[in-house]
C-alpha cells in the first residue's frame, strides 16, 4: 500500500468508525440514555471515538478492528436488556447502511464518469464500502468488547445472567489474546488468520448483496 492508498484508507477508517460509534450514542439517547451525549460521544468528531489499539488492529489487518466503546447506562432504558441490544445493533446496522449509501455513487460514478480527479473519490468510496462492511460483520461476533456480545444478552436465560455479566467483564482480554495468536501464529502458517478469513468471506457475500441493489 503506497502513501496515497494509506491516506485514503485512514479517511475511510475514520468515517466508518465515527458513523458506527455515533450511531450507538444516537440510539441510546433516543431510547432514553443521555450518558453518551453528556460525555461528548453523540458527535461525528472521529477523535472522540478512536480507540488506539482497535484502530491499529484495523490498519494492520484491514478487516477487523474496533473503536472506543460508547458508554451507556441501562438503568435509563425502559427495557434494559432489549434496549441495550438495540443500542449495540445500531453500530453494525449503520455500517451496512453506510456501505449501501456509498455503493450508489461508487457504482454509477465508476460506470459513467472518468478522469484523474475522480479516481481518488472512487478509491475512497470503495474503501469506505469494504471497511464498513468488514467493521459491521466483525462487530457482530459474540465476543466482548464487540457489539455481538451485548446482542446475545437478550437470549440468555435469567438464571445465567450472572455468568453472562462475568463473560462481558472478563472476555475482552481473552479475545484480544485470541486475535494476537490468530494473527501472529495462524496468520503466519495460513497466510491469513481464521478471523480475518471469516470476515473477508462474509464481506464478499454481503458486498455482492448490497451491490445488487445498485
């Protein structure tokens, strides 16, 4: 990846991460929780949402990564478990929606217009499209601190809720270890880790579906 490609990727990364996290904050606020808004997270300022480790992982792998978690207080919600899940789903959903929105100008500008000035725009749109899908898919995995780990709480029986809360509290550090092992060991052996390969496969599948709509 040359300097320009790297710059375009950083732009795409900032846009997708910002939309993802701002969507969490917006849905939480709509459902009655002002916590994120009070902490300045209901914003499209990317600096408010960046997680250094998650951003570096995404820059490194180009397929998986995360941003700083949006703070929520379920005590504000009418239905804490349901509304927490809806707030969690808002991030991945916003990524798929963003991918669909940028697919339209990317497809039509690329098909009907040419020119050197247009090439950077098309490249950025293409990167936003694929990074957004990858981010949405990755965050649906049911491992803390990803959004999928909060979504599955709706389906956990009440008698197992304490175990589930312990899983949310302790699972993140184990998941980070899994990512590192997958990248450094499995990735060296296979050329790509299991997690990125799964995300890449699903990315191609979702991308094909979204592009059909254009």
